[in-house]
C-alpha cells in the first residue's frame, strides 16, 4: 500500500513539474566558444557539428582569420527544463523559435521535460562586406571580437548626403553601396571611409573592417588610431531632426566602443570632424575659420558641433550609458 501511494505521488509530482511555469535549475550549457591558439574555423565547425559558412554567418565574420580570445556563437545541445518555451530558449541562446523548430523537426511549439534540442545560433544580416545589426547585436559582435589595431579615438561624422530623404526604411545596403562607390570613384579612397554607419531606424552597420584605419578628409592623425562613425543624416540646424532611435543608437555604440577600448569620454577620445582643419589635418577644436573646417557632424548634433556642446550634452550621455552597460554586465 505504501509503495502504491509513493508511486502515485511520484507520478503527480512529475506532472506538476511538466506544467509548472517556473524555470527549474538548468544545465545551462554555454553556446560561446573562446578561440585558443591553433584554432581554425574548420576545426571548430567540425567539433560542433556545423559548417564554416554557418559559423561565419552567426558571428559576422567576413574572413577565416581568428584571433586568440575571440568569442564565437556555436550550436549546442540543450535539455529542456520545466517551464521552458521555444521563445525563452531562443532568447537565451541567440537563436529563434523557428530555427529551433526547423533544426529539430518540430511540428508544434510543445516541449517536454528532458527533451534534447539542437540550438543553432541565428545568422546575422550580411551583404558583401557589410554587417547590419541592431545595437544589441552590435554589442555582442564588438565584445566577442579581438582587433590587432590600437584604437584610441572615436570619430563622429554625418553624411549630409544621403540624408533622411534618401532613407526608405529598408535600403540600408543600397545606401552603403552608394557611399562606397562615391568614396572609391570620386574621392579615390580604397574602400568606404567609415568603420561604422548608423541609420534613422537605429540600425548599425559595420562597414569597413575595424582593423583597417578609416579614410577621409579628417586627416591621418585622427585616422591612424581612429574608428569612424558615419551617422546617416544632415544634422545641421534646419535640416534633418535626428530620430529617437538613431540618437539612442549613437549614444549606445559610442559607450560600447569606449568600454571596449578603455576610453573615457573627452575631446581626446571622442572627436567631431568639425574640429580638424581640412588643409593641414591638424586638430583645431573651435579655433578655425569656417572655410577651413566642415560643420560635420552637424550644428544640431546633440546640441551642436562645438567642444562645449560635446562636453555639456554628448559626453554626459555616453558616460551615463557606460555605467548602465557596465552594471548590466556584472
């Protein structure tokens, strides 16, 4: 009798676990692999039962070169815990519910306790040399990567043209390609000038490899150890009014870059194109006649394009966002 009662109790307990909305303690496998000396993409792909193409697509890699301590999203086997859903699992492992269903041949969203699932990371949006991301995806991409060029200066620019009038909400790659063509054909540069591009919808594009110094009229002193951010829009007063989405992205990615490269917001670490003489390539800050400098990144860029505007309006936003990001990473 006692054995029967114990058996019934065990069955009921298991049923409660299966339907419980509370997450049980997970085995919580990591889907992040840290590159070691001697690693290659083919070897890592073979280890995790995937392909080099999938690894590159999931991690925004445009070349086969790896650096020690670089981090890669890889596929994992996950054991379903109580309360799990496809959505919660996909959010935890940079995947999507549909990818998990397709990979595992699931005909419905229903899961059961102890079920073994292959969880591949989702692929990034890549076209040619351009990687288009949300600001949160850029955060992962930036902190996962290692770079072999010393970076001590973040440059801010605006495009003037294309402006908001040329952005239709889905033509990110077309605008990037047009800028690339203009820079190569008209400016005679080797590639698109900027490393990063931001858009009115808040999207971010890695545009030029970070290990390649930017080109452009700002001059070699700013470019040699710089990362150039081109913000799509004409932000001179009387022209484009920056969207909330783009404003948030500009502050966010600037804070991320400061954290990544160990920079404190100041005129020596975050610079505006307006502060550099077009003829000499020297930094002049606010002390140059208008005909020797550009208004870039705009007379309406976060309160203006002067050093006082940067100190009073832009740098405090970046510093505050750095603290917020650092707190969330602890």
